[in-house]
C-alpha cells in the first residue's frame, strides 16, 4: 500500500523533487540548479532539455533518499514556474529555441502593438490579466516571429506550446511516444489565452495575439489522474496533480476558504487571496487568476499580486556584486547596521509588476550618500521585498474590501528573521510561517494525493497545517509611514526609464 505522495517542483532557478508522508511532512528532497541564460539586457532564457534532465535526476534521487520504491508512491504532482514558455516539435521532441522565462521582457514591442487597440486592459475582462511581457501568449508569438520557419511549422500543426508543467508532463508520459500534451487551469490562466469563465482557450484572442490553436495543450483540472510516468524510477506512478507554483503554494497552505491568503518569498514574491468560485476583477493592479480546480468541482479563483524581483535581488548581490558568498549571509550583513541608512533599492530589473505594470521601468538605488556601506545595501535589499509586499497588500485590501488580518508566508526567504520581522512591522499584522515552509511542492503532492484517494478530502489537508513561528509587529505607525513614504518616492524614480522605441 502506498505510503507517500511526491512532487516535482520545477522552479525558476532549480528543479526539486520531494516526497511527503500522510501528515504532509517531508520524507526526502533532492534539488539541482540549472543555468540562467541572459543573451541581452532584459532577456532571460532556460534550456528546456537541461530542465528535463535535472527533473529526471532529482525524481530518482528523492525516491532513493526516501528509501522508497515506485509502489510506495500514491501519486506524483507537478508544479512549475508558470509563464516560462517552451515551443517544441511534436515529431522530434526538440525545442525550437531556449525557453523564454517569465521575467523576460523581449515581448515589449508586441505588448505595445496589442495595447494600441483597447489599451493595456484590452483582454482583462476575459482573461483577468493586463497586457504585459510577463505572460506566455505574447512569448509564443515572439518565438513564431523570430525563429526561422517556426510560423510555417506551427501552422502545419508540427509545433507544440506549453509552460514548463506541460513540457515536463509530455516528457514524463512518453514524449514523442504518446506523451500527454496537457496543462491545468492555473497554468492556462497565465497565458492570456484562456477565458476565465469557460476555462477554455479563446480562439479570437489567440488569433489576435498570433498563436495557432493547434499548438495549445488540453486544459484539465488541477487535481485529477492524467496518466502514468513512462521513464525512470517513477515508471508506472500516476501523475494526478498539476498547479502553477504560486497556486500550489496556496493549496499547500490550505487556503481553501474565501479571504485566506498566502505570500511566497522566492525568486519573486506572489501574494494570492482566495476569492471563492467567482472571478473578482481587480481595479488596483492585481491579477485575476485560477486558484485551483479539484476534479469535477467548481473552479476556485484568486486575486494575485505578482512581484518580479525579491529573492533574485539577493542572488544579484551574490552573483553580480560578489558582496556575499551564499544567500543566507545577507541577513548577517544586514544586521551589522541599525537601519537602511537612507538607502532604498527598487529592483525593477524586468520592469515593475503589481500594482504598476510598467515594463519600461528599470531598477534604482535611491538615497545614496557616503555614509552608506555594505550593511546598508544588504538591509535595503531585504527591505525591498517587504515594501513591495506592502504595496500588493494595500491594493488587495482595496479590491477585496477586506483588510488582511494576518499573513501566511512560505518560500526560501522565510527563514530570514530580520526580513520577516520587518514585514510584520511594515504591514502592522502578524506574519505566520508553517512547519513545512516549502508549500509549493507540498501543494502539488496534495493535489495528486487527493485525486488518488491518498488524502480523503481538503479537511485532511487543513488538519495537516501547523504553525512554526509568528512575528508580531513592533514598529510604531509614524516610523512605518515615514519609511514607506520614501519607498514610494524611490519607486517613482524607476518609471519610464526608457521609451518603448529605444
């Protein structure tokens, strides 16, 4: 009898496989980074074949580390960096070029062209998203426009498109030998091509953007049995869960009731608020997105505040400025100073996401003086994450009409006490970390285990959730408002750094 559920968490910087027991506790984990490719400023790529290779390796390693066989695994769930776009040949399995990563801004001219008729919100009512370089649809169009012969091959039905979940599932289930070309509602809702109400591809929008319908995967529920793994140590295990990473984290945090929210601190930050079975259109720069769909049940929607660069700013200190050797060292360095020394860092490396949606913004250091040292830079780096999260919380409060009372947090940065305390201070509400902070993989495992009966109901998952630590706000409101005033001032300095023709 199966003892575990497993997940493949294919993220922006690494692929990770995790095995969980029935209580939702980690049994084993294996993780490997993959190359970040930057061909030009603002362009970010991954090699899909490297991602597939790393994914196979970590799956086998996690199984071995758990001391388990495939028969011990009830189901495998997939979760992924959502808008990262792969186009490949259905006959050979070869990608036509590297994957365009969600942070990539090369589609800015396509976005501007599409915005001329109807503005940035041209498709928002149907798809819940503003026109932005972030989403997959315009990325597919760019590939077809810029790779020799790609448009003709796509029109002939030879090319397939998918976010990374689709690419991994297709390969796991046989690839060119009968691989399943599918995605789930959450990933489909990040393409700009899916109608939020019907949960199906919108042919008119696909045609307007320039994506042939034959390229698109079949849209399925987030929790249902899709098929079996056909290679590696997991051969024969059912794939039964598929969720974009932020929706998976929301699921893993057991945010099943309207009004429940979580914030994931990863490469970027993503705050999702469950709005129930109704899609709420944002008036304040949030995204309307699918939260999850379990089997035949009604789909659940979320409002999302997406921030492009948070943990990636710490990586930038490590890799580009060489100020630290490993990401955790940033906290130690930040603790060498009392405050930010008047320095604010706005990391608009890929433009600004929520709540601004300005793809022509670029990052700034504001308030630099001779007084500022490495400790202040480290502290401003961490504070940038908290400030951006506050902007999103304020916008979400306005959209939902309900003030956030506490914030569930997860992801790689939540082990940073200084950041979590500053976040609580800046929001004026408690910040709460669960015992299992890697809720992205857990949510994918939950979705898969729910579909195969390993867990009986959402109540089982809710009962698994346990608090590890909470941070209470201690800063007085006058100081909080003073800090935030200068942050808002710094943000305006990033706007319109270049015009779209340059």
